[in-house]
C-alpha cells in the first residue's frame, strides 16, 4: 500500500498511476517490492491455511457424527443380543 504524493490517496502497490488524481506514482525499489510481495503471500497463504483447517475440521466433525450414527443404528440392543445368543446356542448345542 502506497499513498499518492499529490492527493494522499492510498493505492495498491502494483499501480503506476493514482486512481484518485491520475498522478504518476514512483516505482517500488527491489526491497519495497520484496516486502510488498511477502505481505501479499502471507495474506494469501494465511487465508488458504485457515480455509483448509476449517474444511478439515468440518470433515472430521462430519465423519465423527456419521460414525456415531452408524454405530448407534447397527449396535444390537440388550434384548437383541439375548435373542441372538439364544438362537446360536439352540443351533449349535441343542440341534442334533
């Protein structure tokens, strides 16, 4: 971000002319350009990292909820366990 020397309007670092008054803006030196580029990269990659973390968190939460619902639906109740045990016992032990 740079300010115009004529009107004082804040401009983007890569613009050559002031968007407010049209005055020529001085070009960035190598050091200034490197600083601007580093700030830009930090902003872009910082946002990307936050987005990835939030999506990953949502996916983990969704997977945990799905697994919880799946285990609740497939887990037999106490009566079903007793009934299943009785059926297996009758089939294996009592059958001739």
